[in-house]
């Protein structure tokens, strides 16, 4: 599958610039390109649509085969609550930015790109051939067929089937004249949707859809129900049926790209045989992008990742008791169990390397992974206080280094491991700079005595309105990441010359992430961008 062309949106000039791909086209690639264009066309009118209180009708899952294993859906006319929240969230944006979002310029530029990529598209007139029938929703579906080239389908909501048939016929005429009729554009109608696919697949796709749709798939419905509101954008992947694509050019291209971004080369050495890859290949994933009154939220669920969960149990959730003025923090519950699970997977994948590591650790007086588990503990938090913002004025002040590590563990054993580890550095003065405190039964490490005292004394970060908006379920999460952007925006806002970008960043209050999983390999995560009140 060819990656959709990259593009950039310049809010100041209200223009969309596409950079056409250099590789040769295939019909699946053309379908993907058409999906991108349709998304842009639909998205160009999104902000007017959010002010219309409708949003009923079938979702595009009702027009794709039940065997669909990968599904990405765009809906610019979602549930009423989502639309109201979106309008409220963006209400504070610069008027020029909102006008750009409401405008038709993105649509025009999308079709301009298609004309540049294929001159035949110059014959397509949006106002006459597309606008009269194109609805508010679309989805891209991938249907495995036992080979490394799956079927593709793009479900486009239509307002007028007769007009859609005429417009698509014209599109077919200008795109199919390349000597490959079996890979030409074709379609079928299912309910309120036209499903675009290739000529050699259209009959099979239609038969499969009439036999049962993705919306009828119990597993799909259960996963999407767990996800909740599907918001403006949502996706679902069932990895196991996609296993036939592991050796496809698409997969190889993706692995090459990932390896190119991995300076260690670890991804290349793992390839498709790693335990993690095997586990991911049996799982399912669902995610949605949605709005609340004060945030943009990306949320997701995972199902069936056998062997990647932990037993859980009670833990400290130490992040909740940090000082309220905490600038940033990362926490992990049941870290000792995750270390054991990760080391088990590593040992299965690289037994010789693991054995060598254990031998070297034993020679140094350590036990792997037990000593690491001791340092990590059942609950840990790494926190950053506001004092670090003054480091630019006095970088040599230890008191300004407001960074602390806290872990709920066997404090005596952890202190012993730490002392022996620092002894191996050959620089005993390092230990003198390290502040240790286990007076509250939790081991706290840092270099600023006042800050260590502050985090040991406890605080009310968990009750902070900004924290709760960014991480609403922190008390139940296995991992949490939190940054109070308001705390340090004064350090960079003055450096941003473009007023619109500066105003947008100034409206951002905090960033938050939380994730959790259970022993059965089921998990969930939420990432939020929170706006100022």
C-alpha cells in the first residue's frame, strides 16, 4: 500500500500544499489518494457542519464486508455533544484561523493536486461532479483475501445515489484509461454509501458485504462499544487476519522506514520474529479522536495481547501526592512486574545475550532482573518541580535542580543496590551529591534537599483541576505522563514570531496521558491536550 502523499497546512496563508509521491501509481494507491481527497473535501466544510444539530444515519462500517480487518473512519457530522464540544473548544481560536478552517481552499487544493498527479483529473469539476452527492462520512477498509495484496474499499456516504453514480462514472472514465482494466476504479452501493474498489474486486466485495457487514461483526461491535463515542475520527484493526501481509511490499516498506528511524538497528534485528511482534499480531486495537469542552482527546483500547499484561494489585499511585505546582511527571504502577515480563520476553528472544548479561551482572555483585525490580518497585514517579525553570539563571545551583525519583519498594534493599551501583563508578563524590530519604517508607532520590523534602511531605497534585482535566483517570492508571504547559510557556512564547501560532500555543494549558492493562492483555489509553479555561 502506498503511503498517502504528505502535505502541510499553512494557517496564515490558508493554503494546503501537497508533495506528490515519486513512486509509480497502482490502483490501490489511487484508491488511497481518492480517500485522502475525499477526506479533505469533507473536512473542508466541517466547521459549518458542526453548527448543525443532526448526525444520525448509518456508519460506514455498515457498507464494508464483515471480514474487514483494518478500518479508518472520518465523520465530520458526529453526535451532537461532540459537535458542541468542538465548537466550544475552538471558539477561542483566532478568527482568521477559524475562517481558514471553514473555507473551501483545502478542497480546491486537493483537486489541484489530483490534476497535477494525473492530468485526467482536470476533467473533474468539484461543484458539478462531486458536491451534489458527497455526504459527511467516509471510511477506508482493508479486507484480507489470503494473499499479500488485500482488497481495498472506500465507503463514501452519498446524499443522492443517481448523482453519485454519474459523478463516479465520470471519475471512472478519466482514471481507467491506462491499460489495466482489472485494476480500474469501480464501485457498488450499499445503504447510504458508495463503496469504491477495483474492477477485479468489486463483485467479491459486494457479495461479501451482502453476506454480512463489519457493523454485524460481534468482535468489532464489542471493541467499539468499549471505546465509547467514536468522535470525529476512529480506527479499528484486527491484527491476526492481517498476518498474510507480513511479507508484502507494504510491510517491508514500513519496516525499512521504521529501521531507518532507529539508530540502534534494534528494529531490524528483531524483524518479524520477536515475541512482541508475535503478540501484537494476535491483538486488536481501536482508537478515536474526540472533543470535550476543554480538550482534544485521543483514546484507545487494546484487546487480546496475550502475555503482555500483568497481575496488577494495589500500588501507591505516588504521582497523586506530588506538590500541586509540579511542572511535569511520569509514573508507573507495577513496574517490578513489567520489568519481569519484559526481561522474560527479551530472554526468550535473545537467550545468549541474556545469559551473558546475567553472568556479567553476577561478577559485579548484582542479580538480573531482580535488582532492577527492586529499584523500580511497585510504584514509581519521576517528578519535575518549578525550580528547574530557574536553571538558566543559575545552572550550578543544586537547589534549582528540582527533580526527584520516588519508588515504593523494599527501601533497605534498594539503598543497598544503589550504593553498590554508585561504587562501581569509581567516583565516591557522586554519592555525596545524591539526597536520599526513606522516612515516609518510600525511597526518594534527588539532588535538591528542599525539593526532596517537598515531595516527601506530600501534596495535592491529584486534586488539581488542571491535572484532573489532563489525566482524569490517574488513580486507576498503570502509567501516567503529565506536563503543565502553563508553567513554562513564558520561556518560549516570546520567541514565536507568528501571532496565530503563538496564540494557539498560549491557549494550551497541559498535556496528559494515561494507560492501563490487565492480565488478559486488555488495555486502554488516553492522550489529552487541555485548553485554558
